[in-house]
């Protein structure tokens, strides 16, 4: 779906999304690439965008989904017996039989997951109470303190759940935890502004500096994102830019030049920039979700970090304090930085 700047409000901050409590796909501990230090990353399920190279496709839909691991399926049919909607069925495959899921009929009731004895099905997205998440995070406080780490709200996009994200960030901060947010920044400023006091670090993606490509490939306009990045800088938020580099989409010298030019004007006010070469880690997930035909990057060669060194040098020469290839920020680099506080 394509969004214009005019219907941005409706697209990403409708009442339904604003009030929503997200399903969580994963609470991942000991992460080293989602901000400074050792971090616990909370992956919320739901994203306003559908980037075709997404390596976390399980976080795109807000609905609960079912992973199906075909190589574990024995074709026993237990899932078919319990499925209330007829979404599960058995089909013959050569001499054996295997089950199939009609995703259009699946309501995510998870009865098949409970019934399957061979763990051929898994649940993607579960409800967590605020306290459960906080408990998970607090368990790692000693690691956060020693490494200058904390918690990163990610997804999907936490901005699709701004009230939940604000409450969670405020709660974590009361525990003395540094809170980062990984976001597309595709939201009206009025959705982002209330978060300024609770988010210590915004990690914002720029997918391409070409507005036409951005609109046609990712399906939404670039300008609101760039405006929000400028507004975050003006508000003295700590901002780190993520630049995913996707073969054939944004790996051109024109795009690299445009990124440097855009970031140059506030280079010394950025916490840093991470160049993130495309990788294939998400490929299997498309298969498990029954969406392999939507994945257009199958077999595409990964970009070697060495190829991106000139780009990294150009960013560093523009005045950006910290530039990484791969996003490993390191221990303690931003320890103690609070919203509005700078090194
Ligand atoms: S219950 Fe599990 S093993 Fe049996 S047919 Fe269904 S998915 Fe396959
Ligand atoms: S989650 Fe429920 S509706 Fe979906 S396939 Fe399993 S049993 Fe059927």
C-alpha cells in the first residue's frame, strides 16, 4: 500500500494502532547491535512498512501467526483434527503426506501448535504484561551497568504502539535502565514528541535518499522521515542513524553521496551512524510463514563490509563522531546519556 504525506496520520496513528498493545515476537537478551553495550531487545509485532528485504518478516503483521517447519511434519493429521476453521489440511507429497496451512483461513488460535507432537508448528507473537517485560529486563541490570547497555524497543516498529511504548519506556527508566528505540520514524511528529523524555536514544533507519525509489519500492514517502529526523535533532534527542544497504536498491554511489550530504548538516549532533550490509538471515523465516513467494531477495549475494569502507570514510569525514559497518557499537560508549544530554 502506498501512503501519501497527507494520509500519514491515518496510516500510522489511527486510534486502533495508538491504543493497541502489541504482541511480542521475541525478547532477545545479550544483543550487541541494537545500541550501546549489552542490550535486551523487545521485538513488537507490527510495522506500517513492508520493506521487501525485511529480515524480520514475522514482525510485519500485527496478528499472531504460525510458523510451519515442513521438515519436522510427519503428516499425522492431529493439527487437522483440532483446527476450527479448516485452515489445516493434509496433502500427498510423493509417497508421503504432509500438512498445509491456508493462511487466509487461519485465526491464530494455536490449537494446532498445542496438538502437534513433532514441534512442526510454532507460535509467532505472544502477549506479555508490562511487568513480565520489565522483569525480563531487570534480570539483566548487572550486564547493562557493566557494559553501558540497556533495553531497545524494536519490531516491527514501536511507533505503531506509541502509548504502550511510552508506558514501557517510562517504567524501564524508573528502574534506571537506558532505553533505546529502533524505528522507521514514519509517524506524525505529534506521535513521536511525547516520547522525547523517555527514550534515551532513537535508532532511525534511512532506506534510501531517492524519494521516487523510496515511494515505489517501500511504498511510502521519504520526506516525513527526514523531517522527523531533523525534528529529533532540533529537540536535542540522541539519534543514531541506521543505513541498511540493499543490493540493487540503495547501494549506488549517488545514494551514498546523498546520505552524506543529508547527514552533514547535523553530523556532530548525531550519536553515530551504522552502515548495515544486507544479509540473508531472514530468508528461512519467509518459508516458515508460508510467504516464500513474496521474498524477492532469494539468492542475492551479500555485500562484503570491505566494499562499504569508502562510504564509511566519507561519513566520518563529514564530521560524524562514530561510524560503524555492521552496527557493533561497543561497550560503554554512550553510558549515562539521558534524553537531551550529549557527549
Ligand atoms: S500435527 Fe504436526 S506433524 Fe502432524 S500433520 Fe500437523 S504439523 Fe504435521
Ligand atoms: S492456528 Fe488455529 S486456525 Fe490456524 S491453522 Fe492452527 S488450528 Fe487452524
